[in-house]
C-alpha cells in the first residue's frame, strides 16, 4: 500500500495586527489629545504642556508642526470650539467624559481650521481616538456629534459627498 503525504491546509489568517508604525499625523493627534486632556484637567499653561510632551522618547515619530498647531490652536480657541459643539450635544459639557470632550475639541478645531483635510478623515480619526482612549461606546457618541458638526461647519462638502455617493448606489 502506498502512502500519500497530505498537504496541510493553509493556516487561516488570524485577526489583523495593528501596524507597527502609525503615521506621523495620527501620532500628532494622539499626543495633542493627551495635551488637551491634561490642560482640561490641570489648567496648566499650553507652553508647559507642549514642552513636556515634546520630551517624550517617541516624539521624533510625530508631525511636530501639526502637533503644535493642534495643541496650541485648541487651547487658544477653546471657547469658540465649545460654542460650536454645544448645539450638537444632548447633554452638558460637565456630563461628557474629559477624554470625549477633548476629542470633540480637537476634531472641531480640525474641521474649522484645517479645511485642506477632508471632513471624513477627521471624523474617522476622532472615532479611532475615542476607541483607543475613550469609554466602551464613546466612539458611537463621538461619531454622532461629529456628523452633526460636519454638516454644520462643512455643509457644502458634506452635501457634495452625499451627492457623489448617491450616484453610485
């Protein structure tokens, strides 16, 4: 009797692993978020927080200009940003977790002051930040608020996107 060697079935691929290296802008957003969160909790000076975060060992992997703009811009324009966010909330700022409020401030700043970045990546990044740093379902709340803010702040861009996607469906 002849024995036939059987080939092993190829191993099923497991869950996808996160990339080893984040892009520089995502790292800048994460670090800026940490700074905004610290500022909200401690009321420390923006310059002090920025210097502290710049001393992190991984700072070389961060888009330093973007990071500085986000951190300094959110802190400088916090009152204006809160006024834009408030009508889109179903609760008070005090009822939001500090991290969710920090994400909303950061993302709203990007929607207003970075028109060169399309609104959809800004929303996606805010959701990813909420999944990484926020509570269990915080990303769902962030998504809903950011959708409202995008419509309010970038109505033309949102309508154009809706029109384009309607053509394909």
